[in-house]
């Protein structure tokens, strides 16, 4: 059922954000979409996000609904681990991150009900 998927995703998010908190780090999320906004506001993820990255200029300089996390351009990226939540563009975005910012960046994506390291 849907509630099982929600519980699995929020559990994955909680595990990730708790690990990063212990390491003194925050997370960047790539994808200012309905899916990303929903995830940020309903899973507690928004509290751990430094910012949301999106390549669409009309989204940049704004804030995500409900979580109020700032939306920035890809060039704003610093050093945070990145969670990609743009399912149709995951491989493309991961390639951009690795090419532009180096192979040392921790890149993850949300796959159905789990977070996967890329």
C-alpha cells in the first residue's frame, strides 16, 4: 500500500539526514519539482536542506512551497552531498555534477522507495 512506500521513503530520508547531521553536513537537493517539493515538506527532508538546485532560471531566486528552502542555480553548488529527485533526468544530472564538480561529490537519487548512491 501507499503508506508502506511513504514509511520506507521517510525512513530512508531520516537515516540519511541523521548521518549527515552527525557529520556536521547538510544536503542539497537537485530538482525543484512537485515531487521534490512534496518530499521536502512531508518527510522532514526540508529541515536538512541547505538549498534546492534547479537549472530552470524562472525557479531560481525563489523558495520551495511549504519547506521555504531557497532554490538556486547549479553554479551555486558548494560541497554538500546531492540528492537528485528528478526521475527522468537522474543520469544527466549525475553526469553534470561529476563533470562540473568532480568525482568526489556524494551523489544520490531516490529510486521508488529507497535512496541509491550513484
